[in-house]
């Protein structure tokens, strides 16, 4: 029979080692350490050990662990914690907590919320808040909510978000903002913005500055 210290060492080394530890040897202290390392293993915690404190630790580590929390311990605060960690945990919330207000609260903190919640929850306000936190989520913003302001907020965060910007919004200023945030956005710049005609500095247009910015980014990307 392994000692507590041996079991502790096993799960600290690899949480999946819990499968090799008999249930009768899974003490509360051992289980708490387990979910602190990887909350999704809450499923392997004996039900008698699933206290409020332990479940909070699990969900704080892994939002999707909420699917293994006893129903009586789930409240709005725990649901919000789960959503902020992982938007996909929305699918495991009790029906009464699958509400717009909760999603809106989580929008400024969740890294993958939009692709996990119903489309009718994806209001302009929620989308703007989410994209400002994680630009890549622009992909999941309904086309009707992709305003110019929302799109430029996204590309200023991450240049590659330009891929998901409607062509009608890809003007010089927005493309310049995207390229300025990294080389990733360059391939999504419309060709007509890349035309360059040398002229005196005092007559440079925005298009020329876009070209200059792109060239600077290329140099930095390849030589620094």
C-alpha cells in the first residue's frame, strides 16, 4: 500500500497517476492537491471529498471541472469563475445559469467565449468586450456586429485578426494598425493598398506610409 507521501509525489509528477491510486487511498488532502494541479480530475475525487472549497479550487484551475461539481454547490459566482477560465464551460452550466447577463460579465475575461455561447447572446456590447480581450475571437462575431470600431479594436490587439475583418472595413488606417501589430496581418492586406509610387516626402499619402510600415516590420521580423 503506497504511503500518503508516495501518492502525493505521484500526482504532483503527473495528475493522471490518480488512476493508479485506489479510491480508499484518495484522502481529502491528496484530492485537493490533485485539483490544484489539474481541476478536470475532479471527476476522480470521491464524492465525499467534493466540498465547496475543493470544488472552487478545481474550477479556478479548469473551468470545465464545473461539470463534476455537486449541483447543490453551484452558484452564480462559481459559474462566472468557470466561464472566465474557459468559455466552453458554458455547456456544463445548469440551465438557470446559461444566461446573457453571466456571459456579459465573463466577456472581458474569457479567452474563448464567443465560439461557445449561443449566437443570440453575441450582442455588439458582448462582442466588443470579448474581442478587446482576445482579438482572435473576431472570427466568431456575427457579421452584423463587425463594425469598423470593433474591427480596428481587434487588429490593434493582434494584427492577424485582419483575416476576419470584412473587406469594406479594410481601409488604409485599419490595415496600417494591423501591420503595426505584427507580421501576421500582412497577408490579409488588400492588394490595392500595397501599390507604392515614390514621391517627395511632403506628398506621401497614407498608402505610402502603409508600405513603409510593412517594410519596417519585414526587416524587424527577419533580422531581430
